[in-house]
C-alpha cells in the first residue's frame, strides 16, 4: 500500500462532518478564486503592456516567468522529495524551505507593489513602459497562477484522503 502524506488542515469527522467538509472546500475554492483572479488580472495587464513597451516585452515575460518557475522549483523539489520519504524532515531543511517560501512571497509583494498602477491616476492613463515592469508583472502572474494550481492540487489530495464518515 502506498504511503499518502497527511496534508493537515483537514476537517474532522463526527456529527457535523459534512458541514465541516463543506466549509473546508468552500474556503479553498475562495482561495483559488482570489489567486486565479489575480493571475488573470496580471495576464490582462501583460497583454495591455505589449502596446506600450518599446522593446523588451518578450524578454520581460521570459525573465519574469523564468524567475517565477525557478523559485517555485526551489521550494517544490525539496517538499516533493520529503513527501515521498517516510521519515520526518530535519529542522535546518525545514527552516530553509520556510525561508525560501517567505522570500518568494516577499518578492511577489514587491513586484506587485512596484508594478501596480497608482491609486490616483494622473491626466494620462498609467502604462507600463519598460521590460523590467513587464518582468515584474509576469513574475506576479506566474506565482499567482502556480499558487492557484497548488490550491486545487491540495484540495484534490485532501478529498482523496478523506475517510468515510461512518467508521
């Protein structure tokens, strides 16, 4: 029998088990909607920037997406390797993974803040005019899309682990 890792954050069973599961699924679906919507918004901003960036639009997208995928791989590979093993993770490795996750989230936050349109628009509409701005948007879009896919994968694994309510 194959070992299936415990994902945590699972609702319990009992008298109100179905309601707990409905709340659990609804929460994860809201998380997916927010991250997926954010990724779609960033993708629209990328498409709009194509007409305003003189040169470097494609290079900016390649740099942003490449950086996003590389940083996510730095986290995903150790986590997936550890899930396949049955022993617990060493504390330094766990701290490294947490540090990488915090770094990635901070980079997304910085990319989002520095590339977001101003709150009080001026006399002309805000436009992205540099390849670096496109790279920031592409990085944020990549992260949000990967996070949305991760939420769905987590939810599917959680539902597959679910035991019957009646023991």
